[in-house]
C-alpha cells in the first residue's frame, strides 16, 4: 500500500477533533501516518492529541501561533518521507475512500512525471453534520484563472512526493493561504490540476471556520469589493511576486511574461493595457474579469 502522510494543523479544535481523527484512521487501502502541529491551543485539543499519540495513532508537536497558512507550511517543511501528502482541517469528516481515490487519480496522471495536485468537491454540513449543500466549483482550472481565484480547498488536497519536494525547495517570504500557494505553484509551472467532482468529505461550516464555502457568489464578490475599498486587495500581486522569485526558472515563458506584467502594471497606462491583453486571465464569471479590470486601473490588484 502507498504511504500517505496526513498533515493536520490544530487550534482550539477540541469540539470536533476526535471525530475527524476517527475518519482518518478509517481510510481504506492506504498506509496513513498522521502528523499534527498545534498552533497554540488553550482548550482540550492537546489532551486529545496526547491520547491518540499514546496509542501510536499520530505524532504531534506544538509551536508559536502562526495562523493557518504558516502552520500548514511548517508541517510541510517538517514532513517525513512518503509517497503522498494530504492537508487536513481539524473539524471535518473524511469519507473512507478519500485518500484511495486521490492516490488512484494521481497514479493515472503520471504520478510525479508532471506536477499534479488532486482536490475534490465537498459536502457542506452544519455543526451537527446536517447537509446544507455541496461545493462543486465550476472553474477553468487554468493558470490565468488562478490569478483571480482559488477553487481548490486545502482540506481536500493530495499530492505526490515530487510535488512536495518542489514546494519545500523554496521558502517564500509571503504565503497568504497554503492551499492558494500550492494551487498557484502547480499551475504556474505547468502542472496538472486533478479535480474530483465527487465529494470526498463532510466540510463542516460553523462560526470558527477560517474559510467557509457556503457563501454565494454575490457574497464573495461583496467581500472582495470591501477588501478593494480597504486597500487590501493586493494579496495576489504579492503571491505573484513570490512565484517569480521562487519558480520563474520552472515556468513556461508565457507564465513568466504574465507575472512580469503584473509586477509593473502600476507604473503606466501602457503597462495596464498590456496586462489586460492577457485574455487567459479570466474565470467562468464575466463579472470577475470586469472586477479584475477595475482593480488594475485602480492599482488595487
């Protein structure tokens, strides 16, 4: 069986953690090793982790509070050797075939010859696991689209040793979210996004979620517009800067050209127009392209 290291970051997750760990232990036809980093919990989380570690079911360590992105990246940099790796949130429930399906799709698509990143749809549930919907992104899954939005949830991501090694080879100065970073790196270097439209897990939506999926398109656009007004909508430009710094030698020339254009678009109207001529910077929503144009002219990308 293939070995999969599950990387789980916890922070005051005692309410749902044991149920999630049970679902990890129930994964079929893969050899699972669970590595946990606690990000400074003050509830019963550490007692639960100690109990599971005493049974030999996981290994865990703690560190200063770094936030979700920092904690997951620390886990990845300190992860042991394995065939595959998977990110895991503390409050969901995985279906028993989640990792098995992911490994099969990765093996069918080169299994390391080309960077590939598996991610899936999710069944959305409330705090009591009542189904409230499904998150099945209707996206293009292209590099140009990744410059506008990330359709891949980190809690569904599975990837090979080779892709893990590509990520840990570099230490970017800025990572807004770990899943956004991995998704953009994969597509930037010409990798393959492997989207599984069959839900692989129950994605719990509650007040403590770092990021939720139960927002409508209009709600997401309103959130982006508020960020725009607050002057905080430069997350992707910062990420693009890190992509160039870390992986420009691994990218197709076209992707380097796009990123270089993003780096200088604020300097002149000519540069703005050049950036907007890259038609691949688009999504399935025409409004998103319009919003991109607005942010470029307002120097807020």
